C-alpha cells in the first residue's frame, strides 16, 4: 500500500467513520458540479480551498478520538464504562483508548507494560499471527463463499441432462430456468440482508442463507418437472443475495485492520474455488446411471451443492457474533468477550471496543434525520461512487464471464466436443479461474483497480473475438483446440481483473453511513445483470451463432475499456479521507483530464520520447 493511512481499514465495511455526505461536504460538492465547466486547474484550486477549510472536520471523522486531551479521553472512557456496565475493565479501556487515539505512538506510552508493547509490535510485524478463532472464522467465511460458487456452476453440467429429460427445447425457457436464482436475488434476496442482519445477526443471516441453499439443493435434485425445478432454483436466489452481502461484512467486522482487506478479497478467491468444485461435481457424476431413477447423474450434481452449506450451518454458531453487531444492540459485554476471542490480548480487545463505540456514535450522528437512499443519489460525491460501483458490477456480467460459467459445456459441444469431453474441458475453466484468482490478493493493491481493468478489458475482448472466430474453422481438432484455448486465455485474464475488482471497489467507494444500502445496490446490480446474461445467452447464440454471441460480449469489453479510462476513478492505496476527495471530482473534469493526457501517453509509451511529469488530477495532504 502506498500510504501509511491506506491500510485495509480503507476497504469494505470499516469501523472508521467517514460520513462523506455531511451538509458542509454536500454543499461543496454541489458547488463543484456548478463549476464543472471550469478546467481541471480551476477545480484543483477550489478543491484546495475546500480541503483547507474542512481538514479539521475530516480528521475528526476519520478518528473521532483525535484532538482529545488525556483528561478528556479518560473522562469519556469512565463515562462509557459506567454507562455500559464495563467498570471491571476500565483500566484496560483507558490504555486501549490511548493506543486507539494514536496507534503509531504506543511506544511512548508509559501506561503500557513491555509485554503489552510487544503484543502491539507483533500485531504490525506478524499480521497473520492471529488467534485460533480468527482462523476458524476465516474458514467459515471461505466455506460460505464456496457455497456461493458451487451453486453457480453445478448447473453447467446438470443442464446437459435435464434439458433432455424434461423436453426443454425453447431457448428462452432454458435461459430463464438457469437464471432464476439471480432474478430472485436481485429482486428479493439482496434486499432481505438488512432485516435478516437486524434481527438475526451476521451469523444468523449466514445460517439462514446456507440453510436455504442446503434445502434447495435437495429440492432441485428431487424435481420431477421443469417448473418444480424452476421453483427450487428461484428459491435458491433467496440465499444468494443475503450470503454474498453479509459474509464479507462479517469477516471485516471481526478482523483486525491489518488483515481486513485481505479477508474481504478472499471472498472472490474462495467463490472461484467453489466454482471449480461445481465443475468437479459435474465430471464426477456424469456417468452415474440407475435403472429406476431417471437422471440420477444430474440429480447428484444438484444434490452435491447441499454439502458445503450443511458444513457452514454446523460451524457458524461456534464462531462469536460480530462485535459491532453486539454493540449496535447495546450488548457491550458480549462484544468485549467476542473481541477477546478474536484478539491476542485484552488490551487489543478493549482498544477496538472503545474505538468502534466512538465510531458508531459519529455514524449515528451522520444518519440522523437523513433519507439515506436520497443521500446516495443526490449528494454528488455519493452519486459518483454509486455510478462507479454500478459500472464495475455491470461489467462483471457483461464482460461475458458468466455466459461461459453457465454454458461452457454447451459451447464446447457446439464446437464439436463430445458430451464427456465438454464437461471435462469445462472443469479446466473452473481450475483456471481459481488458480489465476490467487495472485489478485497481491496485484489488486500493487497495480490498482483501474489499471487492472484497463489492462484486462482489451485482452478479454481479444480472446472472445478469437474464440468466436474459431467457430469459422472447419469441424476438426483445430477448431476444438482454438475454442478451448480462447476460453482458457479469457479466464486467465478475467480472474485477476474483473473477477476481484468489482466487490473490492464497491466496498470501499461508499461512505460508511450509506455503505450498507450502497452494497445492497451494488450486489443487486451484479445479480440482476447476471440473470440477464444467463437468460439471453441461449437465444443470443441461436440467433447470431457462436461467432456473433462471443463478438457481442467482446464488444462490451471494448466499451468497458473506454468508460473505465475516461470515467472510473482509481481507489488503490487511498485513505477514507482521500476517497472523499477522489469522488468529489466531477466526472466531466475526470474525463477531460484523461482526454488531455492521451498525447502525453502517446509520446511517452509509443514514441518513447522525453516528457514532462504527468499532470495530477488529485492533490492529497
């Protein structure tokens, strides 16, 4: 990470309160929109004045303890301990408050013992040295992601058999049956997240969603008509939305700041692993038959998706609940006990307890008396975050990846593969997707979200065009090899780019006070367009052949590159305060800046000439 302030706390669902929709900020952002006809340098001068006038406020919002004297801090801690019946740990809370006020200055605190200082040093230098319960919680969240991935791809092989068994020949009927979970998720599932979390907690929401996945897996396996299978798959969507929104939140709220970003990233990596397991199940059961049970092979493929959610359901209540959720319910003793299980020392638990409490007070102030949906689209800073999140989530679907994930077996059969070889080759897609998702943990914070997309969009377009044109080759081994190669190369460049970027980008783009509805909006976007892709691919392929269908999504990747270059801000290595400044830049100013930079890029990278230093659009303190 490039800046000291740009640690994983700047990622999804941080306890750091950064209410970027305050009245003063809103008026300044509106002013920026009014003056959007001015050039970038005019806007930068205005922005410098704005930041100078609000620097103190932003610092307070970033760390609510900054500026308090030692006496004021201790007085607030004592009042907090008295109010929340935590007087038995007041000494730990005072020391924790001192550390939270300035985390880098703990070495100078005489209040701490040498052993406590050693613990804090080790927290920074050995970030993966965590208590057993933290690893147990990580395994739980990985299991939840595996459930998500396996639910997505078990249908890939199963449809090769149940379409014939149920006599489904209509292309739109095929698409609707496969896309039903994502329609339900976009319309219902994503929006059940808030009430489920409010009444049942993070663990309860994960348990309920995995229980639904467990039940619908058996329901799909037992379906005896196509509409019965349709109902089962639609019900599966109730689990998809809530699980995909809640699990990263739970991981982020339990994890210490030093590994929070990595845990949020792992959602996509383990989803890719679940996708691979779905393909493995298809290959494992494709030859299974039974004299009296029709379609036993595809029924076992569908039924196998019930195994991972069963394991998660058995595991989830052995993990503590999110400390933040306990505190929102005024259960501070329970929150402290949970933090003690997730941290090595009582000092670290007390520090995080008091800091989260202070952050929640600021967050509550920011929410008070505001229509949060209106705030998301009316405040320019929030609206730009929403449109950027919409773009990356939309492109995650319209880059074409889920057409491959759901229909790769059908694609390979169209190219001339046998059914057996089509399923085995599809397994290669899943393996490739997972293996090349692993480097994303490093590349996303090294090269940046925007740069990864700018690099991978044109490559995905090239490989989709290559795959589509390969269908013009006469039906022989050359065509088989070219189609498989094109799809594999596509998966290689998708996995570190449009794979992990959308969820990471959306999670950090929104201000804290609207982050929950912002993420619901973002996940509803991705699942809604997921449904569109799965619904339309069979009809698209029938109408325009494989060449036209692949060309359609290749073209969208080129469109995505243009929009990304001109309109998408970079969020890599930025603190929460700096993200405010980035999303306060009007989109027109952003586009004009990168338009004016085109000659600079041409001279530097194409002609390899000497150039002046690159113009900077943003200025950070």
